[in-house]
C-alpha cells in the first residue's frame, strides 16, 4: 500500500478510536447524570443506628494485603530515611496559615530529600506495633485510615527530581522506597493531556496521584467504605499541602482529570484499583532561588 494510503488508514483508525472514546465518555456522563441525587448523597451520610456489617471480614474471608506486590526484578530507589530528614521544622500554625493552592511552578527540580519528606508525610510509616515476640502486628501511617485498612496507593509522576529519571513511580511505605512503574520522558505532557490540558500539571516537577483499592476497606466496612476512602485521600493530600509549605514548595489538589486516561497512564484496571485524587507539587513560580 502506498505510504499516503497507509497514513490515511492510520488517521481514519485514530479518528474512529477517538470518536468511540468520546461516545463512551458521553454514555458514562449520561449514566452518572441519571443517578438520583438522593442516592448519591447516601455516600456522604453515616449509618442511622448501630452499624452491623455483613462484611467479608465477619464471614472470615481472607484479609486483602495492604499493598500491591513488588514485581520480581522491579527497579527500586531507596529514599532518604525519615530519621535523616532535615526538612519541615516550620510550626504547623505557620504552615496552615500560609498554605495556598499553587498552579504555576518554577523550573527548579525537587531535591531527593524533599521527595522523601513529602512521601513520608503523606503515607509514610510513623509507628510500628509489635507482639511480645517482636513480630510486627501493625504499621501505622502519617495519615489516618479507617480501621487501619490503608486503601490508598501513592503514585508519583516525576518530571524533575534531581538524579531520578522522569516517569511513573509507586511509593512503598514499608520500605520507604519508590518502585519504577515506567520510565517516560514525556510523562508530564501525557499527564497534562489526561487532565484536560491543565498547565499546572504540565509545569509541576512532581504530581502525586492517589489510587484507591476499595476492597481493602470494603472487606471490613462494606457500604461505609467509599466515604472513608474519599476522606482518606483528603487526609493524605492535606498532609502533602502542609509538608510542602514547610519546605517552601506549593501544591494544588486536582480533581479535574479524565478517569480512564489517568488510570491507563498508571496501568490501573479502573475497576479494582483506580485514581481518586491528584496533586501537583513544586516551587512556586517567581520564588526561584
Ligand atoms: C477536592 C478538591 C479538588 C480540587 N480540584 C481542583 C482542580 O481540579 N483544579 C484546580 O485548579 N484546583 C482544584 N482545587 C483547588 C481549589 O480550587 C482551591 O482549594 C480553592 O480555590 C481555595 O484556594 P486555596 O486552596 O488556595 O485556599 C481542588 C480542591 C479540592 C479540595
């Protein structure tokens, strides 16, 4: 087939693919609009009376793991240990008072120590409970979690962190490491496209992306789980906001993202694990050092 013909076929293929995406999006939006508002509000309400769960936990079903497995041979980067961090000694009151959503970022890269601090502040391990034999019973994290179920995974899209290749990484709280999901020099542009071209995403050196694995919480709390998970993403993001301010960085929390596109970028199935919150992080523009 002549080159021009092949290009035309390819272009038509992409156009068809794009229009089927748009059709699927439109159907999904129609479906969501048809859910009665009262039904949607149920998710925000507590249980009227004593809560009796018919949960998998009570039925004795196997407890789901707290984190995703580490694939064999995965590239892992060990972060600056929390005990060695010298950042974040701003009084909490000052951090709360000076936090503002930041949408324009300087070209500066983030230093590895700051990345370590921000990850620790959002989902890092802050206490370990042991049994009499010294075995670990429970690890506690920087942000609260209903029933200590920890349904969130933290992904980071790195564009400019000193000494770290651009790409998508996943935080491993227990090891305080990041796992390389995929190196990608174009990650910033791809994520910006998946967030409707939002320039804040494109200019941020790092974007935090939290996913939810609902079953970790549903296992114990069934229909109460979804409200809890949304709140927990808020807790993690607020910790990030305050920790960032305490090291002269800024954050903008983001919910305007195309669900299937961001899930696809992270390699999530969109069903058992999906994106629920994003936050761009960096040095505010105009305050370059
Ligand atoms: C759940 C949530 C979602 C948000 N989503 C976006 C967003 O998609 N884009 C954006 O520019 N800001 C977003 N924001 C930031 C708000 O616009 C911002 O918090 C608000 O304007 C108040 O400003 P402040 O954060 O500086 O106090 C979001 C904030 C929250 C809490």
